[in-house]
C-alpha cells in the first residue's frame, strides 16, 4: 500500500520545478520587454534630444498607468467603459486641491488614487441592472456629469479657467526637470505593474476572468459578478486617479476640457492597440498614443497645403492605426508573434 506521505512529498517536489520554470519564463518575458524599452528610449534620446525624449517618456509612463486601469476593467473583467477620463480627472483635481491645501505631493497621491477609486465605484453602480453597451453608455454619462461638475463648481475647481499645479516635491527636492519627472513616473509605473500582476494571480483576478468569460457560469461557481465588477472598477479607478495626480504635476495646469470624451476614447484605444488582455498592452498602447501627435506633425510637413491644414487628420490616423492593428495583430501589439 502506498504511503500517503510519500505521495504528497513527491507531488510537492514536482510542483517546485514547475513553479520555478513558470517564474523563469515570466522574468524572461519581462526581461525582453525591458530590453526593448531600453533600446527605444536610447534611440529616442539620440534622435529627439534628451530633454524632449524624457518628457515624452514621462507622458508614456503616465498614460501607461491610466491604461492599466482600462485593461483591468475592459480586458480582465470584460466590462465596457467609455468614461475612463473622468477617473483621471477626479485624481488630477484631488491632487491639485490637496497640494494647494498644504498636503505633501507624495502623501496626496494615495488620496488622489482613492478619489479615483470612489469615482470608479460610483460609475459601477448601474452594473447590477445594466449590461453590455447599455452599461458602457452609463459610464459615458458619468463622465459627462463629472466634466460638467468640474466646470460648474467654480468656487472649488475654478471652473473652465483651470488650475495651476506646482511641481512634484518631496521634502526640499522638486521634480522640476525632465529627468526627475521621468524617474518619478518610472517608479510609479513599476509599482502599478507589480500590484496589477499580483492581483491577476490572486483569487480576485481569477474571479474577473471568470466573469469575463461567462458571467452565469461564474455565478454558478460561487462568484458574485456584481462584487467582481465593483472591485475591477475600484482598482481601475484608483490607477486612473494615480495617473491623474501625476499628470497634474507634469503638465502644471489642469482644466475640465483636458479630460473630455476624446481623452476617454484615447485611453480605450490605447488598451485595444496595445492588447487589452495583457498588462504590457498598456505600455505599448501608451507609446502609440503619445507618439501619434509627433508622427502627425512630421506628416503634415510632407503633405500638400490643403491636406496639411485639414481638420480631423489626427482622428483619421488613429482610425487607420486601429484598423491596421485589428487586421494584423488582433490581440494587440503586446501579443507575442
């Protein structure tokens, strides 16, 4: 008769190599991604100039954090969100108001993320009664309400005139150079990626994936779909709030029109271009979204006069990029070939 102790020990011994192999593959994939990003950054520094390239890298990092919020909600939990810009706006204004009130910038960032999480929780409330496109339209309505509220509440937000935001400061040190801003943004991206990766490997992440694949089957297995959706929106909103807090410092000025519907659609396109099912898709999508205006500026110089002055060229190119990705890489740029 087989000794159960020997069986269990033998099973444990087979699990360790499998786990180690999985971790090795995980780190190999991330090592290749980091190497690729390093090469791209060095090429940008050489071609565009150090200060400009670092400024663009800061924007890419900020968009990446906001894109992670979209990927959690759309790619992992399978929900349609059309108003992600509202969560970024809530975080940006919360950060600005807290810093003006004397709260240190580093201490204000978690509070800005919490405000974004609260916005995500409020936006998810109709999920219990609505689904699919109807729920997506409710998130769009939430974004319109937030934008209008920021415009009308002039005593707090200064309305359409906008607010000035001081540079990010930590004690006596100020992140007022492109290198310092890029460093802070990179640290925030690493923290955000680490937390998201840990969540996706946890029971919460598995619940999101179950709800995404089949909500009825997930409910039959004991998963509460409404609670899973709420958690996804809270996490996605907190990431967007964090991105908004950083964005407010890097731009130095915020106004409601910066976070309108076009910005929300940019974030949604970011996720689909990069790959909504993978966290790395946020980085690749952010690179495309931030680089697109620079590519358009170069393209305008090569086009005839009427074409160069044509309105809506940006939207046309964005549409062309999305169509190309759908046809050539339907899983997104982050998908391994």
